[in-house]
């Protein structure tokens, strides 16, 4: 997943080089250790707002030049296989976040794989709308007390006020779960 927020260190390095400044010169002008600046430029460390303010002052620019793209990107491309594993449960459930770490995102997308031996789990996110889409196999869903059997291609929209639990069908299955992050 390409995250715009990862470009902050690269932007700092590019601005520093354009101005013809060494790490030691920027360190002297900002009062920030050269080793800290190096770690930021190499994305081994994230700068605080105070650090960004000092660096931007040296370059004669606004702090927003480093972060606006990350905060206000209209789209973020996520390459297959670059999701972040959330957890692997011993009980036959694997979950992989597809949108973890995106800044100001309005939804959380997760793929859940339920093996036939998986136990029913309550999906977190009550007070948020949820959308389920069965990617493969069969998944059992229970909204409050109403049961549903989702097979490949089936979807289920669940209002914020309803509780929902999911479990595997007879062959198990894979489920895309999208949860709103803004309470809508």
C-alpha cells in the first residue's frame, strides 16, 4: 500500500539538497541533531510537528508543504498483497486490513478468512454502518437475532444500531468487511 505519509522524510531531503545544505548545517540552524534529521529523511523516524516547524522555517516554507498531500490525497492506490495483517487467531480466523494507516480515511476495509473450525465472532464497530461482501465459500452472519447465509457474491448492509456476528459456513469462507469511520 503506498502511503503518502511515508514521503515526508524524502521531501525534507529533497528540499535540503535543493537549498544546498548538509545535514550538519540544517542541524545547526534548527537545533535538531543530525542523526535525528538523518533518521527522519530515511523514514526510520517520524518528525513531530515542532520538528517540522523548525525544518520548514529553515527552508522558508509552510509546514503544510510536507504533509498536505498525505492528509488530503483524493486517492491512495493499494497494491495486492500489501495489506496489513491485523491478527491471526488460533480459532480459525485470519483478518487483513486493506486500509490500515491511511490518514483521514472514512472507512476501514478488512478481509476476513474463516476456516470451517472458526468460532463465531462479534464484529466490532457498533454505532458504525457495516457492509459485508462474501468473496468465497460460505459465511454465516447473525444481525441481532436474524441469521443470514452469505455465499460468494452475496452482500449484507448492516445499520449502525444493529449488532452483527459472523462465523464460517460448512466449507468456510472469505469476507470483505467495510466499516465507516465517521459514524455515518
